[in-house]
């Protein structure tokens, strides 16, 4: 017999926790189903930074209120306790393969401004999950770890999730099971999406990293023997620790060899001479065009489930919160015999705050440089001319605008010296499905 709830939330990530918290706080009976046997434990790679604290993101200015230890979302008016460690991040530095630096934001100037100068916040995701787990329990959310939802069936007035030998019936289900969502797949949400590729990564917590500013995000990129990879190095909020990630959308790339390259051969090798690996993680994420209408048959999608690849943690939390409010409104409306508007409010928000506001093709273009250029020398040449500091930015949707500002000034020089590079870059204007056609052909979605 299925246990009965007002709302079933599948997935206890940032989106699922916030959905469960919103619905629980509103007095609904909520079941939160999580595949991992320990909902707090982090198993998937994540750089664990809250993006874009110097710009609106999904309609909100994100603030960490350190005095009361709360993460606050200005426009949507919600907040929750986070009393784990954190560290302000003041700028992003992109290194070309030969070590030329392009800076997004003036590190020293921004650091002087303290909280008002940060572009992002490094935090501990396990501490965040611990806080959120405690908070959902205070709202009587029933948390079920170790439930791998495999099947979802709907009737006119209920929806049932089944997995790991158990069954849960709800009036609504919020699918927050991430970018490789089983719920989205079995409910047919992926049928109308364009599949592009997979974003794969490995990451390590490291101690003993030298020569990098402690409050800075570092990115680099390189062509390797078998493909290409990006390096991200972010300070952890724990003193002396860094989060080192190597990612690629090319399935031919050997990520462990790429990690070795950045640590032992590249210009960055001296940073890692004394580095010690403390923990290791991995990730493989489907990259699709977004779901335009994230609702069907009493199932509402939240967080990465309906996104290109990721809404980022901030976007996932906002969308989870909105989904929890939407389902609460719909349940109350049904109880009172009113017209159901809760779900359409969420759908309107999704279109306005995500689909129409951000261009998912720009997001994918951020990963597409290796399909435009073909050698490390070309990358060194192209970015070597950018010497000025670009606008401070840690936002995957607006980053290309900041870079465009730097490129505009150097294009006349490149046109004169290396017109063939400009010709290659022009391919960037094509639909992203054409830019990534080569990699799409050799990739397939993870289920
Ligand atoms: C390498 C890498 C680095 C990243 N770095 C950053 C960063 O610095 N900043 C940032 O903002 N974002 C970053 N992200 C993205 C970020 O991790 C996600 O956007 C965010 O976690 C999405 O939250 P979510 O709740 O939608 O999904 P997830 O965090 O994916 O949570 C989904 C949950 O559902 C559970 N689940 C899955 N399937 C089932 C099932 N069938 N049944 C039950 N439970 C299920 C999973 O175990 C998981 O707990 C990174 C991602 C990667 C891969």
C-alpha cells in the first residue's frame, strides 16, 4: 500500500530541499525521497560556489547574512539558516594554456569592499544539506533516504512514485532529481528537447596548493592528446583547502590524464607541487535544451531537471522554493474548490525568469570554444591581447558578455594579423546544435 501525502518531492538536492521546506512550512504533508542512503553526503562533483552575488540571478539578489547565518533571496522574500563555513570570492581569473591571465574584476579593489565586492561565495554543500535536513524536519517533512524512484504514474487527482520496493502517493509530485532525471524521462519530458552532449567532470579536495590568491576563482583550458578540458580551482571555505575540478563535454577526453596535465605539466604545475588529495568526486550530466513547460499530469519539474544542464545551486534553490509554493497553492485551491492557478503561476515564472531571460544557447556556447578553435596556440594568441581587467562576473549566462567587451577591442588586430582565427570564431553565431554537432554525434544521454 502506498503511503499518502499532499506532496512527494523526488531528490534531496538544493531544489528538492527548498521545495520540501516551502511545502512543509505551509503545512502540507510532504515526503522527500532521496536515492542516496545518507542525504547529507556529497557524492557528485560540485565546485560549491554560490554564483553571481554581484548581479541579479533568477530575479533575486542573493545575500549571505553572516550576522544571523541565513542565506537570503531578496525579491522572492525567503531565507534559510546556513551556519556552515563560507568564504567570499572576489574575482575570476582565466588563464590561457601558456599562463596569460585574463581577469574578470580587479581582485584588490573588490576585496577592499568586503561583502559588497564579492562575485560569489564558496560554501560547504554537506553543511548546507545538514542545515536543510534539520529545517525540513522541523516542518514535519518525512525524509526517506535510499529510495531510488524508477516509476511514476498519474491519475486525475493523484500521482504515485515507486522505487526501492516502496510506493508513495501524493496529490502532486515535484521532480527535483537533477540533470539526469529519471522522473523527467519516464514522464516523457525529454521527448521534445534537443540533446547536445554530456558535461563530465572529476574533482578533488586538495590541501597544500600554493601561489593562488585565497579568494579567487581560477579557470584554465587546454587541448590535450585525446580531447580538451577546463580546469576550475576554487578555494574551499575550510582554511588551506581547494576544490580542483577538471571538466569536459568531449567523451574522448581522459579526465584523469587531464588532471595530471594541469597538476604536473601545464603552467599551473608549480601550484600543485605540495598538493595532497583529500577526497575525490565525479559527475556526468546530460546537456539538453530546456523544458519549456515543466508540468504534466500532476508532476512539476524543479531545479536542474528541466534546465540545459544546471540552473546552478542558486537557481535550483529558487526554483525549488517556487515549486513548493506552487504545489501548496494548488492543493489549497483544490481544498477550497477554487480555480487552480498555483501551477500556472510557476509556469509563468519559469518562462519569464529562465526561458525568456537567459539564452540557453549562450550557456552552451560557454563550453564550445574547443569546437571553434583547434590548438593551444590559437587560444594563447586570441586571449593574449586582452590585458585590461574585464567586468567582475561569476555568472554562466552573462560571462560571455563580459568577455565580448574584451574581445571587441582586439578584433581589429586579429582581423589584420590572423584572419583565419576570426573566421573560425564566426562559427559561434551558428545555432548551438551545429556548433556542437561533432560532439553530439559521439555522445549519448546518461540515464
Ligand atoms: C563539476 C560540477 C561543478 C559544479 N559547480 C557548481 C558551482 O560552483 N556552483 C553552482 O551553483 N553550481 C555548480 N554545479 C551545478 C550544481 O551542482 C547544480 O546546479 C545543483 O546541485 C542542482 O541542484 P538540484 O537540486 O536541481 O539537483 P542535484 O543537486 O543534482 O540533486 C538531485 C538529487 O536527486 C537525487 N536523485 C537522483 N535521481 C533520483 C531518483 N531516481 N530517486 C531519488 N532521488 C534521486 C540525487 O541523489 C540528488 O541528491 C556544478 C556541477 C558540476 C557537475
